[in-house]
């Protein structure tokens, strides 16, 4: 069925078979809708509903963006529900499952302005527990903003966390990410959160892609621990670090060689071999040149002659390279572009 809406066309296509089973989708849906699994098991066919692109020959018709398509499709699905008996569930974008009753009610606000738009039809909020902290992440928000939310702030109960993430989701859908919540921004305490919260644009440790992360900046409960970026095993065995150590240009105990992480984010504190191998390869690449071979020879002569200042001056460029490596590794670990340990699996609240 084709339905004209202004200069655009909406389609309804009958597929005479069930939607492929997705255990995780219905498990997420069941948090708001306890009958989700039972409803999904009853269906025998489904309707695929979408907005078609305008005909290329119509140059005056502006192509709809994702947000505009979302509003039109949301309203159309509501109209189909009102006209079609026997619908047991609605799946949005293959990620969010909702009851027909909820969709029918909230789709009436499809074109409402922030904060009244029916964002709960388009996104899912999934709570989890990390140590003693209850957090939550979103599913479906990235279609609007390019990122999901990952919210892990100490001292909040599940209802408060869910409400905060819902407020943020509605705001991001309405405004995007460009006008606020810059990466690295720090927010002071408020009526519900009694400490500072930091915002980071990073990758999710739950493998859901890019996220806007909200987390406690201050270690209020002593759950963070300090770990070396370049471990002692590499520091005492790699020829570059041994040489830099001799002239006082590398110290594995220095603060720039350490990072603070939460052990409850990881399965264990056993370092990933792949991470350390990457460090070793990067260090070895620094000395695999004729330039370093010449510098090393000169520096050793200077050390043998007691001229430590000259040795340090000769090796300073490589010390700076090591510093850049440490900084890059710390940034990658902070942004979850790399992991020092195996990330812990998702745990329910």
C-alpha cells in the first residue's frame, strides 16, 4: 500500500511470516512491557512501514532527513494500529520493542516539540550494575545523534538513573550533540548528584559503539586503582628504556606512566598480552633506524666518560617519543579505544 503525504510517499508492505527471533530485543522490551515475550511469540506475519524517497524528477521536493522520517513514520504506525485489529507488538528500527497500546497513545505526540516528543518509542534504556554503581545505556539513540548514552554516576538508584538518561535522550534528539555536553566538560554537583560528573565522547566498553559517557569524576568510594601503562617487565628489558633509564630520561614510577582505572569494569587484573605486545613493537620501531644506532653509540660513550648531560641531550628526542607513546596509550585507554584488561560483561542491576 502506498500512502501520499504531501510530496512524499509512505509504504506499508505485508510480510507473511514472523519477524526473525531476537532474544535481546524482547528482553529489553520486557523491562517496560512484561508481556513482550508472550506477545512476540503469538505473531505470524508483520507489516513493514517506511517513508519512500521522493522521485528524483521532482526537484522542488526536499529530501526528508532522519528526524522528519521518524515523525512521519511514528504517526503512520499509530494510524495503522488504530485501524488494524490484532496487532501484538511494534518494533522500531529493529532495536526497540513496544506494546501496541503504548505506541497508539504516545504516537499522538509524534510532532510535539521537546520535551514532549515520544522518544521512548524510539530508544531503549538498559540498566546495569558496575560494582556498587547502577548505570544505564541507551539503544537506538545513535540513529539520531551518532552516539548512544552510557551513564555511570555513583550514588544514584535505578529510577533516578533511568530518569536522567531519559531526560538526556530527549534533549539530544531535539538538539543534537553540537550545542552542549562537549567531551571533557565537567558538571558540578546538583540536587541529586553530590559530586562532579565528567562527560567524555568515547567508545562503549559494552561494545555498543560510540557513546556520550557520563561518569563520576571524583573517586568517592576508593574503587579506582593505579596501573602502569608500560609495565615493569618491558621497562627493565627493552633496550631503549634501559638506556633512557640510565641517563634519567625514563622512570616507570613516574605519574605519566600510570593510569587510574576501576577494577570492577574488567573481568580481572591480568594484562592483555596484545596491549603489551603493541607497546613493545612501538618501542622497537623507535630504535630500528640508523639514526638511533648512531645516537646510542654516542650516548654510551658520553656515559662512559661521565658526561651525563651530553648523553641526555643526545637521547632526548627518543625520550619525547616514549612520552608521546605513553600519552597516546593513556588517551586510548580512557576513551576505550584500547583496553588494558578484558572488559567485564554486562551485569543486570
